[in-house]
């Protein structure tokens, strides 16, 4: 059983610096993707107390379609969607199309998006009315986005370049 995380006060950078070795310890020797993503989401939520922390995984969108819809989709270029993975926080949206909302835009652009006020983001998907700001980090392997880490806060302007720097480091640690 994993040891409890050591929660650190101090600057945001101090908190991340303390959390990084703990996350590396959680991941060490564990190859199960769901277990690793669940522990990362829990560690981040415990340390920072954000509203929502979780992952969306890029998956084929064929499973839930009728035969007619499946035939149309197979003829189109966009066959994948983001599907809810391990998370901590309120109930979340289950599926997100490429380009939709902050998560879909981060996936499409293959870059981190920091949104100080989600109400001002074109096409924002409001899974929770409590969300005020958001950061989404794409998980890129072999030049393809395979997932995104999505973090929401109930406060405006919660995320900055420090969060981006450390969260990008954290997602780089996950063995996909």
C-alpha cells in the first residue's frame, strides 16, 4: 500500500518540487495505466485542493454508435474522441470531440492551454458551474496526443506558467 502523501505548504513551486518525487515513487514499478493516472489525479487534488483533476483518454468513438452512424464516421477523418478517465472531483463530461472546449482544443492543437476565465473561452464545455479557470496539458507520445490532463479551479486566474511547467513534467512521467 502506498504511503500517504506529504502535503507541503509554501510557494507553488515548492509544492510541486515536493510532489514530484512522491509521484515518481507512486509510478515506480507500476505499469497499469489506470492505476497510475488515478494516483496522479489524487496526489494533485490532495496537494492543491483544486475543484477537479483528471484525465481524458483519446479513444476510438465507434463503440456507442449505430451501424448507420458507424458507417458515416468511418468515412470521416475524425474517428477518435476524448473519453473520461481517472479523476478526482465532481461528476464530469464523459466524451469530448476534438476541438470542443478547452480539452478538445488542447488535444487538437497539441499544446497546453491556460484559461484564466473559462466563461470567456469560446465553446467552453461547462461540466461544472463551479469551474472558473482551467489548465489542460496534452500527453504526447510518438508525436500523437494520447490523453489530456485537465485541471479546473473554482477561482479565477488560478493557473500560470509555474503550473504549466510542473504539470507538463508530471504527464511526461506517465508510461503510456
